[in-house]
C-alpha cells in the first residue's frame, strides 16, 4: 500500500482512515481471522491502537460482512451491554432494520439514537439473557456475516466483579460468569453468522483470572497487537513531519524512537505533537536530536506528560485488588529507579506489603504488570517495556524511594 501522503496528527482518541498509519499486515491478518469466522480476543499493551484497529477493520470489511462497533465503557450491567449492542446498529441501515423487529410494538423506522436507546432499555428490562438472545438471533438473520466489535469488555466485567473501591462483590463472580458465559454460548450458537471481537484498555485475561473465570475465554482466538517496530515509528514521524512542514534533521526521528524505547503509537504521536509545538514556539521548522532530547525531558516528562500518562496509574488501580495496589506501585518504582526489578527486591517488597501468602500475591501482581505491558522478563529480572513509562514513573514516584538493596537491614 502506498504511504499516506498527508498524515494528520491525532493524539488521544482512536484513529481510522486518513489518520491511521501502517498496520497493513496486522489488519490483513486480523480480517482474515474474521473472514474465517473466528471469535477474537484482541490484546495489546495500553495505547497500542486496539480500538483504532477495530475501527479501521470495520471500514475495510465492506461488502462481504456487516459490522457494529459497541463501546461498553459506559455499561454497568449486562442489560446495558445489550442496549448498547442494539443502539450500535443505528448507523447501519441493514442491521437497524433487524433491531426494529426486536420491539413487540411497532416503532417508527426514523427513530433517533437517543429514542432508540430509551426504547431498547424498556424492551430489555426483565430477563436480559432471553432478550439478548432474541436480539442476536435477529442480527444473525442478516444476509451477510456480522462482526460485533465489543470494546471495553473488561471495564464492564470489572464493574460486575468489584465495587467502585475495587473490593470484590459477594455476587461479583457469579455476575461476571453469567455475562461471559452468555456471550460465549451466543458466539457458539451463531457460529458462521456472528463473530465477536472482545477488547479493552485493560486486559480481560487478568480481570477474569482474578475470579477464576479464565475458561470463559475458551473459544476466543487471541490476536496480539504489538507496538510499532522502530522503523515504522520513524516512518510515521517522517510522514507527520512532512505534512506539517517540520524538518526532523540529523536523525531526529531515530533519536526520538530511541528515547521512547518501545514505540507505542500513542507515545509516538504525543512526542511528535510536543516536538512540533516546541519548534513553533522557537519560530523554526528544524528539529535536531538535541531538540528532541530536550522536549522529551522537559515536556514529555513534565506536568503535561504526567496528565497524559496518569491513565497508566489509574487503569492499574482498576485491575488490582486494593490490598495489592501498593505492592504493584512499589515494584514499578523499584524497577524504575534501579533500572530492573531483581527477585530478592521483589520478594522483600511482597513480604512488606502482604501478610500471609506473599509469594502468591507477588505472582499475581507480576502477572498483571506483565500482561498489561508495563514490564517484561529480561533474564532473571523484570524491566520496563517502555522507557517513557519508566522515566515518567521515576519522575513521579522515584524521588523519595530508597532502592531495596540500599536499605538498612
Ligand atoms: N495505526 C495508527 N496510526 C496512527 N496513530 C495511531 C495508530 N494506532 C494508534 N495510534 C495512536 O494511539 C492513540 C490511541 O489509539 P487507540 O485508542 O486505538 O489505542 P487503544 O489501544 O485502543 O488504547 P487504550 O488502551 O486506551 O484502549 C491514537 O490517538 C493515536 O495517537
Ligand atoms: Mg481502546
């Protein structure tokens, strides 16, 4: 595919079409899976472009398949999720017609989205499983196979599992099991007609593992989206630079990807937007590696960077048991300050934080941190995957930290 001549910068929300860069091979492999009829679990570290990949795939599915994109960020119950699925058909003429058949009483076909949502809410009340089954059965009658992209599933499941403070609800496991098992059996029942893609900004695996429900993901094929390789990230930076008349001189693009360490697309875009803004303030269009370094230290690691990156801290709070959160934060601070987390330090921190089986707690916390892309194994220790996240974590939490090995015994 030819390189986009005009790549507009986009920092924040998902991208598709004109703002979507690269990912040709990932997109092809992802769509092939859907064409084969697989139900997919799309996994990646935070801000890697999961939502964007789904949105872009929906644009390309075109003629052979219909698709709806459902964001469950605002859903608190299975009823909400079913309403969201029905409402998501609103922008899709063919599928919307099916949704209209869902209502026992006739409804006008020119229903606005908010009216549709209200009516769906009424209709779904009662036995959500039966209502959900009926809605999906109607969608499955479409002439073409239908892809249902469900984004932020882990946020909904997490709300079912625990209260807003993060404590497990007594009925949480059963509620999560109810929803996930329903989804799984619907996927099986409508095999060949419907396929589901599950994703979210926190890992669904760790959320389900916490309550012993990993098996509900059997039948979903994992699709792992990796960060960009350095050369792709550099091409993206150069395409952005071309479009905005910025000259990344003297290998500045390479210097930028080297500082990031791991080219999470969102971080690449964020870095470019700061570099461009900085050049504008200096009334120049030339950016050297020295400028890029300065922007990294002053801006990306400064207050503005904190605001953008604080979601790493927040999302972690959402997946971890309250009793494990401080341990997770301290493990990350130790790794950020010393450069790597070695096992004696990790064991000592776990013993400090957890009364009882601190080994099991440590395994669980490390599992979550690894799954969600914060740290990775390197030899016998753990290191941050992203230098930016590491530097940011150190800038924010490292000042008052004494590395475990330097502490008086
Ligand atoms: N293919 C791409 N081309 C250009 N920029 C991208 C691409 N994919 C992701 N980005 C950048 O990353 C940002 C986040 O993208 P997106 O919301 O799709 O990621 P995500 O993995 O769904 O994030 P989260 O973990 O928060 O759910 C975008 O605003 C954009 O800056
Ligand atoms: Mg997303």
